[in-house]
C-alpha cells in the first residue's frame, strides 16, 4: 500500500513534465509557413509609420503615447522622435485624395487619383487653410507615399512599412527624393545612380512652425549603403511587389492639418 501510494504522485509528475515540455525551435523551422501559405497580398496590412500629433486617435486610445513619437499602427510600437528610425526606401507613389470639406470619423475619401492625373489643375488654393478646392467644394490632398523597410539595429531584422508625407511635409518628400537621385556610385562604366534601396536613411522628428501654427515634422539624413545582402534582397523584393501593383497606398484618415492647428510642445 505504501509503495502504490508513493508511485502515483511520481507518475503524475512525469505526465505533467511531458505536458509542459518546451517546444524545440527546430519544430517551428520544420513547419515553416504552415497555416500562412494561402495568404495573398490583399490579406495583409502594410504597417503605416506616422508622427503622433495633436488630434491623432492613438493618443486618445493609449495615454502612454506622446506627441512627437514615431508610431507603427500595426505593431503599436512607438519610438522617441529624437531617437528616430533607420529605413531603406524601396518605392515611391504619389497619389491624390478627394475629401469632403467636413466628414465623419473613418469616412473614406470621395475618390483617389494617380500621379498622372490632372486633378490639381481643376482646383483653387485657399490661402486660409492651404488646401486645394474643387468647384464642388471638396478638396484634393496630395499624398507622397514612401514604401520602406524599417531596420531594427538591435535585431538586424527589417520590416516593410509605409510613410505618407503631405501638407508641409511634401517639401521633405521632395528633398528625400532629390537626395536619392543625387547619389552616385563608381561603376565599371563610370558613375551611376544606384537603386533607392541601396542606401539607408535616418528619420527623426523635429519641431516646426509658421505663422499659422506649430507641429512636428520629419528630418531625413543619409546613413550610408546597405551592408547586409539579405536585407538588400528583402528591400528589392518589396520594391518588386509594389511596382507589380500588388501593394497600393491607400489614403489615411486625416489628423489635424500641420501648420493650421496649434500643437503644444
């Protein structure tokens, strides 16, 4: 009786240990991508990287977030704007969004137009709010969409994302595009302009203002060439997906217009 009474707890302990056994990482590798193989690009969300400003919904949802931080709307991660992020630009899309002058929360745009559209020629600029209005009362917003790979310096891993620049930040977008076009690398046939995803850039956040208000804006600095071959190939593949039309930039619900709304610093 004594031996049986002692053996039962021992048997239970062995079973519990088996049940709580740690999964070997090799099992994950052997079953790589199972359950995900039927996902198409339209089933995925491209993370949007943005600067949190006065009026950002995220600030209302999470009191830990602060204005001036760089926010990823898919992971929910926020980085100090002064610390910044390292990105590899993979592709660029300019699009125009037609918005109602007043609209409800999460209301989509009335229409969207590609970069070759002449829609801006049909607008008149309002000097009070710096918006381009159509005859029907709606206004056109220019969106400079930069598809990037965000590089994590701690892990060495890159992740795709979208950064949309508009309003006062259109100047920053044009400056960034010019920086990429002006890079020259020595080649066998002389200097050449390398692909946009050949170099890394550091994006930080700075305070800006004009006579109509204060806001936070992007500051862009060239870091240098991409050194990791796998990272380069990832950026090249992301570029191909965008150029093939598999990935498209969609207009983002507008937050307070930079330069027209006071943002406390």
